[in-house]
C-alpha cells in the first residue's frame, strides 16, 4: 500500500516525520507532498531520507530543470497511485482550499484529482480553529467523506490554551489505517513468518536453491504489520527490503531456518510458513570448488 502524506505550514510539521516512520512500520509506502510554507519549518531532505521517496514540493520543475509531460501531469499520476491521502498537519488555509475546490499548488490539486480516501489532521491557533469559517469548511469536508482527526486541547505554540493542537500521532495513524481498511484485529499477536528460498552449499562456489523471490512471505509480513501484529520474519536470501518494523532474522540453509524457527517459536501466537525450503542438500560440502 502507498499513501501521500501532505505537510502544510505549521510548527506541528516536525511531528510529520514521526507519523511517516509509524506508517512505514506498518508496511506502508509514503510519498511526501510539502507546501511552500511547510518547507519553512522542516526541510524536504528530512522526509526524502526517511521515506526513500521523492518529496514533491511544487507543481512544475524548479530552476533549470526541463519541462516535460511527466512533470506537467505528476499530480494525476500520484493521485492514481495512492491508496489514501493524509494531510498532517492541516492548516486552516489548506482546509479552506480543499473545501472550496481551490487548486493552486500540488497538494490542493492532488486532493481534487484523487478518488482515494482523504484524512486530515488539523493544527492551528484556537481562535482559528473555532472561527465560523474554519468550522464551515470542516463541515463541508465531513459531508464529502473526508475523515477529520480532531485536534487536541492544551497549551499551543502561540501561547494560548485550547483546542488546535495536532492530534496524537497514534490517533492519526489509526485513522489512516482505518481508512485503508486495515483493521487492528491482530494487535497483541506475534506472527512468525518464514520467507524466501534456502541455499544448500555444494562447495565454496556452488549451491542448490530454487527461484523463490520471497514476495509471498514479505507481503504476509506487511499485511500482519498493518493489522497491528508484531512480526518475526525469518528470511532466506532475497533481493527484497524487509517491511517496516518486522524483526528480521536472515538465514541461508534449511538447517539455519529450522533452528531460527525453533528459537523464536515460543514467542509466536501465529506461524505462517511461506518459505521455499530446498528439497535436497549434499551429504558433504566440498572444501574446494569441484
């Protein structure tokens, strides 16, 4: 699964880095879209490093970059590729743009272009939050099916006290998972999953193996993480990156996989064996290339 994380210009923008990490821990790919104002609080490089994805900061190529068709319709490509749009923090300005259909930057254009679920987590001054214009915009968005993660109350960065503080990261992530249809029915479970092939050495150069990519086991690990489980992933050699917060044990041979499973079995409440264990192994491993 992939979401777009919209970040707008407020002091709470620094919290978006932790939200991104928590989503990735659940096996969700995140592409960040930042408004110009957001970049005054946190640099795009921070989110590029955390997500491993391009951070979108403008509608069109900047500086001397050549214009091209891909850049001109990038908002459409992103809109079609995501499973949800999350905006956290969402300022009063972006809420007004969304409600009134004003599309004058990448994020507001993306909102109009996507048919995926939309979640917004507002953060602003208490007076801005309580202003009739903001409340009217929120009501419009609610009627359109936008999920509003209500802000918390407390001491705000502006020095005032009241509602307007960005909701807790855990609440924002939970709302996003709910919008994605990823219930937390595996919360409290520990899922042990084996994945990938094994390699049985013939000599220092050759080995017996199979064509397993590991994708099945890794996909199961991602799904279990999204549903709230702790995941123990025991994997043979693959070219895949392990998902999110999975606790990974890397093995090579069938014996190593067997021992790793037995070592961790007592922790598991669910076991899924998706590995493609080799059918044969040599009685002896040659010390030199045969």
